[in-house]
């Protein structure tokens, strides 16, 4: 299998702010708190790992559930991380909560979709699990017919 390459560029914009662009062409702002010398004008770099995990596993799970013809009408992925107290302050514990709303969603299908994302498909989670214990849970809300 061929490797997939990606790149990013961070351009200094003063203070502690960087304007970052990825090889996809999309941009975002990274900064830090005022207390840490920034202007609080963008994402913290470490925060983006949690953002990336939420999106990555969410895309996996919704894709699998669509293939399983599950009637998902709303879906939210909530991610919470705990960092080590000493530098480099890596994430040591991460919880991922999948909240699905729909009609007659099969809990077994949801559990399997999450398992596949956690163990096989989500590159972000499979990178972060080298330093963090990642725990995934789900909650299904019935929306009626």
C-alpha cells in the first residue's frame, strides 16, 4: 500500500499566534491564553488533537452506520482529555462519548461501529492511544417516527 503524505505550514502572526494551513488548503488559527502570552484568538495546538479525534471517529462511525442502514438523525461526539502534569504534558486519559439520536438504532450496530473506529479505522485515535487510555461510550436517544 502506498504511503499517504500530508503537510502543514504555520505562519507566525505575532504574539503567540500562528495561522496554519494544511495540504487540504484549509486554514485555522492557533494561539494560547492571555496568561500564557497569547491573545486567546484560536485553538490551542494540543486541543486540536481532541478536535481531530472527534472528527475522525465521528466520520468512521457515521459511515459504518449508514452502510448498516441505521436511521441516525443527529449525532454528536464529545471528547474529553486529561493531560499529564509534567512536560511534555501528553494526554494520558481520553473519553469519547458518542450521542446518537434516531429511530430504532441498533445498539449492537453502534457498538460495532465504534469498535471498528477505535481498533482499525481512526488514525488519530490509533496514534493517541500510544500515550493515552481511550475509553469510548455511547448513548442512543430515540426520536420516534
